[in-house]
C-alpha cells in the first residue's frame, strides 16, 4: 500500500467514525460525510462556523471535536428560530452564527465528559491555526479573534487560549465597555436560545461596525484585506445547496407536429476505436497520467470487486457436492452403504454459487464541456472496468461526440441543398470504443487513456448514442444488461438546434431512453448535474471528491437498483 493510499484510508476511517458519532448523538441515520462536508442523504448541510471546517491536518480527536460540535448544533439549536433571527449583514451574520455555535458547545450532556474535552481541543487547535497563519497580524483579524476568544470563554466558562492571552489583552480591555453587559447575558441565557440571541445580536452589530471601521483604516493605509480573511466568515447562509438540474423542453418539431426524428445525412458518420485517434507516444503519456490519478484515488480494485459481486451476482446452480451427511440420497453410494452400513456420507447437495452474468456498459459524453471532468471520470471508469472484470462480469466503455464543430460537413451539404426546413440531426456522428466487452481490461488498459485526449471532445448527440450502446448490448448473451450514461448536461449540437428547435435532441433522448428501457437497464450519472429529466434512475457524481470511496459507493447504489 502506498503512502497516499494509506493516508486516504485513514482519512476515510476517521470520517466514518465521526459520521457514526454524529448519527448516534443526533438520532438521524441519513447523516454522512462526503468530501469533508456533512450531508443528510444527498443534501449538504450548512457549515455554521469556521472551526467546523475539516482540514487535511486534523487528527482523530480534533475531528471528533468537529463531529461533536455538529451533533450539538443539530440537537440543541432550533434552526427555524435561528434563521428568523439572523442579521442580513454578512459580517454580523458571521459573528451571530459563531456565537450560536459556541452556545450549543456549552451544553454537552453531563454523562459525556469526553465531548467537552473534544470540543475544547478543537477550539484550541483552530485558534492556534488562526494565529499562526498570520491573520492576527491585521487589525480585522485580531478584532475578530479577540471577540471569538472572550465570547467562548464567557459562554462555556473555560479560559481563553493561553498562548495568545497576552496578544488579545489590549483589544479585550478596549472592548469591555461596549460588550460587557451582553457578554454577561450570553452566559446567563445560554440555555434559552431566544433570550441568548438578543445579546448575540447586540454583540454582532457592535463587532460588525468595528470590522467596517478597521476595513476603512486598512484601505486608507494602502493595506488590502488579507484574502485569507474570507475563510473566517465562510458559512452557508442557506439550509442546503440545491444541485442544478439538466434543462429539458418539448420539441415543437417532434412533439407538436408528430414528425419522426430525422438525420440529414449519415455519409460522414463513423464508429472508431478511440486509440486509433491518438498517437502511440501520446497514448503512453496519457496512460501514465491516468495511473497517477488512479493511485491518488486510493481505492483498491479488490474491495470494489467484492462490492460489485454482491450487487451484480445472482445465485445460480453450479453442480453437486457429494459425500454429504444430509441432503438427497446419492445413488452412486448405495454399494458403499451395503458394504459399510454405518457410513453416513451417502448424500449430495446442490451447489449454489453467485454468478455475475451481467454486462455493464459505460457510455461517456465526450462533449466539450466534459473536458473539465475528463480526469476524474477516466479514473472512475478505469477502476470500475478492472473491478467488474474481477467480479466475473463484463464491462464495455463507449463514448460519443461529433466529427466536427457547428455541423461540420453535413451542415455544408445542407446549405448547398438550399437549407430545407427541419433537416433533423445536422452533424457528423462519431461513436468511440474505448473498451469492447470481449476485450480484457489489461489489453484495453492503454486505450482507456484516450479519455484524456481533449480534442476528441466536441458536441453531443445523446439519443443516438444511447440507441447505439443498447444495440451493442443486445447483441450479447448476458442475462442482465446495465447502461450507465455519464454526462454533464443536456444533448447539445448547435447546428441541429438552430436548424430545428432548441429541444430537438432533448425530445429524442427521452423517447430513446423510454423505448430502450424495455431490454436494457438505463441509468443516468450526472457529472455535477441532476439528469432526472432524462433518466428515471439517476445519481449526481460529486467531482469535488478527489480521493476515497464515496463516488464508487454512489454508483454501486445505482447498480443495485432493479
């Protein structure tokens, strides 16, 4: 195991332990971490305070402090009441959010003394990181740091961080007249959220005004605000982040007129082996780059293969086991029974083994916008292709793009023909085979690296690609066929949309999926986008996760659907 894999495994274990602790404390079974962010199901939860943000250097106790703080926020704070009281000014809201977090952290259950220690340790760790990063060298940074220290100390009854006590003393003394009354109210009303909020709002307004003054002073002195200051007030103002959805409309040409989908000309359509379009030397370089990306992912093919077999395999008869002490009488042992009446191993049982008689096809959208996700998608598909083979199933990796931009040669032919109305698809279709189902992963390994060649990515005609992939799958003998379509948006070919209508390809994709689902299980995998307008069963792939098992777990859940 490489150092990178070991680090990734350790980080995943820490996240799983912390998520389990939050679920146990909050009683919410849907909570889990993804990309170091707490999610409820597929929805990320707001990050209320800067010290709740995880970093790569956090040890287990510091991470447990974050988890305990999140659990207390879920159980000891009324989210609706809090949203109704929040000030609109960003700086004031940042302070108000922080004070509410400090309030809930002062209320750990008495029977869990370890929670209080974890919270204190996390606060000290964050405070020292803040100070050592140089943020306290600015007037704004020192003011905010001082307010955080004295407020948490007053609310929880714990001392300020010893290492910076002398640093904040002068600012602490200067703030006493304006904050003293409300600081006392924070401690007195920490068990009453509404009463506590009155004093927290007063402190937030006072501090917000002082932060504005220090900003003007810094500007007058020609000292710009340190860009790292944005980390201090980074909180999620909304209860959750909505995942964008693919846009899909009804085609006037297809829907209203009842006309069938048309193709202006197929003279330039091609189906090519992807590796034939890349120079061998470049293909070798791309494979090395893909290998490095796969190594950073930190996912072992063996583990993924075991999970895939559990998802894809069905029990099947695989012969008989003889010489058993129970089961069906084995006629071949009757002579043995006569010669040795005490012999008991005269039975046989039917052997049932899990068999993955399945074909999984990855159909990858190779449109121009997908180049930004080429590397994580290629690593994901490469690992799945290898692991599916280890699980005893078959895998095919296909792609679709166009042979040119803006219609290419078909559009030129259409213009020469006098631009007839509603010409249908108006580009040269290019279908790519990265790995055929009958080709072993080891043999197809160089070809998969062609997924990283950026100039293969042009425009996308999804409906015809889905029909092509399904036709290839039906030509094979596997009992179960699953098609995973990876795309970052709606079908898009500019020439076709302009010559017909903007939703011409959208309508065709929906019709194709509906028709092909009778013989093939079709799933949509949205790369940062919800593809549910086109696919009944879909998942959103989180491309911000650069390592770990989370995206593989999401796709395993999609494969498990029947």
